[in-house]
């Protein structure tokens, strides 16, 4: 069994779509980044890559590589899923938290869990997403950005 921890943060930016867990969330601001800046999916990717000792999102999907400009982070997660299978790992579970002062995310969480589980070819019961505010503190509390944390548990194929 292997445990991974992922973290990501992005600045809020006008004129961008807000995408979290592969889901478009209507809001006045999106997140700034080379890809779709899906902070939740990026944290999940880093947790999975870390657990499998396969590097990190920046090493595999560089923000200086034009092929990843504007790409859906769910597509990147699908690529990570292939890498995990090639390395003989299966996902036991993922637990992730989005930290955002706004907008309210509760209604979007089931679809986020569904998109993440589909990208990884696992059951939705293996993915938990939660949303928290920063109680008005720090860059998240001032609505300057959002962050996400994720942990995962992997097992080697063939392990019981």
C-alpha cells in the first residue's frame, strides 16, 4: 500500500471558466493557469503520482509545453490513470478538499466525484470531495485564489 499527498493553488482571474474536478462551475472568475487550472484535479494528480513515485504534475505536464495549453485536467488525469496501470497500481481511494471562499460548491460535488472516478476507471464510492471556506483568512479568504488538498491510497496489483 502507498499513500500520496497532493496540493495545488491557483489565482482567480476574470475572463476564465471555473473548472473544478472537471466540472464547469458558474462564477464571476475562473482560475489562472496554463491548462484549465483545475485546482482539484491537479491536487488529485499530484497525490496519485506521489504515491506511485512517478514524479509530479509539473514534471509530466510542463506549463511550458504548448501541447498542454488550455487542456482539460481530466484528460491529464486519464493519462495518469494509464501510467498507474502500467506501474501496476490500483487506486483504493481518494479524499480531496477544495478550499474556496466562493462560490458555494456543494451542488457540484457529486458530478466532480463522478468525473474523477470515470477518469480513473474506479467506482465513484472510492472518491470523496469536500469543500471548505477559509473563514475570510488569507488569499483564499480574500477571494484571490483557491486551493485543494488530496490524499490517496494505492495498492500494487495482485496485493490483497
